[in-house]
């Protein structure tokens, strides 16, 4: 994790703790929980801690969340 950014390896661990899931598995999991994400320069996905917390219900989504999708970043 770099500051408030969750990198791909962080998302892999959150998706399947102790395993090393492939990108397709992590993307499918992210879509299932409603996580907004974007692609990084290394072929993985990244997101923010705030977006993750909103996706799992710990915080409310941002006011402009309806305008943002996985491809909006």
C-alpha cells in the first residue's frame, strides 16, 4: 500500500488471503463487491482505501459515485 492507494498485491490478499489469485479473479471479486478500480502500469488493478471501505459498507459512497465506474479512472 502506498498512502491511501491499495495496490494489486494488496487486493490479491484481500480477495483471497494467503493465496495468489490471478488478475481475472481479483477483477471478478472487485466487481462483485462494487469496488471502483483502475488498471496500473504493470497489468494489475489499484483502488483507494476509501473506495474499498465504501464497497464493503464501512463508509458511505462519495456523492459522485453514480458517475464513476471501473473505467472512469
